[in-house]
């Protein structure tokens, strides 16, 4: 495929997931089956209402922790009405946090879910460095400079951006596929600078999926498979895929905070390597309908303008600069307590979330292959021997 790394990351950003955008309609109720933590912590969450935020906050509450949210109050403002909420903007208004710091307020930990511009981290982490003991920053697998090495671990080099180019990024609208990864890497550096290596944890998630995913990147497959019929499947059935359920990621964050875990971790899954066929047939196992998969190779898809990742979501052919994509090493994360729920759980929860959305939202699908394009390409694939 000729899609460049820059274009690929840009597609992710446009889909809505790469800069932390996500709407969640998840329950706020604390799970009574969750065992209480031995020590009650005061946790400040920068963000907390999009995608990984709701399950993370809910789990923190279930564990008995005290949670404060700092955000703009625009995304899912109906969630967690009982919690203390400090209103502000990472881009230009930290006054609410500044007032708390000046009053002598302290937290045991800060979880930063939202920063994609280094100066945001410089400002917030710098402000909170003497008012909190621990900083967990949410980075991205895109921070790595190279995606061509299979089974790459956290020691691989990250992308670089010049001070001049960084200064041009004034808001999230200035983030592109070319600068997104290096900007996240710079955010990591600013977190470590403010809190030092001895008080900082960095998690680099890959594709975050499950209930609340506003990008539709994973959701496309459960929705399409639930409809049944002939489904166009991409590439070689053995091509690798990786993703992480937002609930697994959010709950893991709280374990990292509780344990004061330090270092850098690839936050992806599942535990064992999964192929695109394993994913599709795993989703298929949750439904009872008439369905078949027709596998169309990557070159044919490209020829017919079917894009990896955006049309054929989750999947990228493992060649060239993407030879190592979807094979990130997760040994360190597993050792640090990352767990993974079954694919069936993620699938059913995703479908339930999708079905909870209104028809207007259903008409504004953000990723996946349009039905007419799928049918056109399938017909061309069947007819290829006649050409």
C-alpha cells in the first residue's frame, strides 16, 4: 500500500481518536464487586470524560479513591455529577488549577489523558510538580519514529520535532499526521522533566476500542458483521492486528497509580498475537446470522481506492514502513498488570453502545467501508478472472 506513515496518522486524527476525542455513554455506577483499595488516594484527572476516562474514573471510585476532574466541561458533562470538577482549558486557562495549588491543595497522583501539545504538559505538569507525587501521561504508539520493526519494545527511538515546528502548533487544529507522533514524544519529555523519571509513568496506547469510541474505527466490524451477508475482509488472513479495550486500559491506569509504577509501557493488546482473521471470526462468533467472508488482497484493495485503517479499519498490511505495525511488544505492560477481556466482551459492549446512539449519529459514520464501495469492490474481485 502506498499510504505513508504521515497520511496514516492523519487519517487516525481525522477519525477522531488520535487526539483523545471520544464520547462515552457508560454507566457511572461504581462496581460493587470491585475490592476496595488498601489506601484511599486523591487522584486528579486531566480530562476524564472521553473514551478511557469514564471506565478509569468509575474504577477509581469503585476502589474507593477520591477523584477530581479538570476539563472544559463540554464533553459528556452529564457524567460524574457527584464529583468535584474544576473547569478550565489546557490550551489557555489553568486558573482553576492555579487557585487550588496556591491554596496548598495536594494530590497523590495526576492522570493526564488529554495532552497532545507539549506546552500543555509543560504548563500543567510544571504547575502540579510540587502538588502531586506522581504523573501518568497518556502518549501514543505513534510516538515511535519507525513502525517497520516487528515486536518493537519501549526502547525504540521516538519521533523528533524541531523547536520551530513545535512553536507553530498553537491548538489541536494544527496537529497533522506528520507532527502528531513527535508532539506526543515531546509531551512525554515534558512530563518527565517536570516530575522526573522517579515520579513519572508514560503509557503509549495503540488503537483504543470499545464502548464510547467515537471514531468508529473498531466499531465498523461488529456493526458490519451483525448485518450479515457477504463481508469484504482485507489482505491476508494472517495479517496482525492490535487494539485495547478502553475499559482494560482505564482500569489498568488505576492499578499503575496505586502501585506507583514508573517507566514507559506499550498499552496495546490482546495478550496473545491476533490475526485479522482471528478478530473477524471472533466477532462472527457472537452473532447468529447468515454471513460469509471474502478475502481481498491488499494490492487489489489499493487499486480500487479502499484505504487500510480507514475503510478496512483496524487493519494495515504489514509491509514496508508498516512491517512492524500491530506487533508492538507488550511484555512490560503485562508484567505491570495490564489485563485483557475477551474479544466477545468488547464486541457485545461495542454493539450495545452503537445501538444506544440515535439515528442521526448512525448516519454520520466516521470510519469503515461504505456499503456501495464494498459491493463494487466485491463484484470487481469476483470478476477479476474475466479481465
